């Protein structure tokens, strides 16, 4: 009789769960959100991790937009005050929306991968580009008027 290795049962259970997921059978999956993870089969981990990195990049973009909006208003820049405030509000609004757009895009892509569907079109790019362009024009006009 061989002595039991500590944690061997846990490792075997994890291997069984991974095999069940690959074969399409369900184990008790407690990951959040269930409406994403409860469908389809487990995709290749590389694709899920790439999707997560995209989500995190959107979150970083949101933080940068928030910081830019706050800095624009907090620093004494030679920009007409009303236009500077308007540009700051646009940047802060975009920075506030970016995490929600990131979550939506992550969940849509993860569900598509789990189902084997084609990946959905990206969301939020148009809003981000238009908002940054508007903020840039406001700052430029404010600089020219000052």
C-alpha cells in the first residue's frame, strides 16, 4: 500500500473537473457571471486570457481618461475656462463609461467563444474615438481663444 500524497485527491478532482469541462459536461461551476460561464464548452485558456487582457486594457484606458479629465481641469492651463471644463467633462464621462463597455465586450466575446460562434464586433470604439476627438477639438479651440 502506497502512502497518500497530501493534496492528491484535490488534484485528481481538479483533473476530473477539467476533463468534464472539455467534454462538455457540467460540473458545479461557481464562476461569476453565471450567464457567461453557464453556456457552451470551456474554450482554450489562451483565448480567454487574451479576452481578459483586452478587458483590462479598456479598464486602464478608462483610468487614463479619468486622470486626463481631472488634470485638464485641475491644472492652470491657458485654455478658455468653459471649453476646458467641457473637455474635462467629456473625458471624465468617457472614463466612467469605459469599464462598463469593457465588461460588455468581454462578456459578449467570452460567450461567443464558449458557444463556438463567430466573435462579435467590438463595442465602444466609435464612442471612444468620437469622445476623444470632441475633447481634443474643445481644448484646441480653447487654446486658440485664450
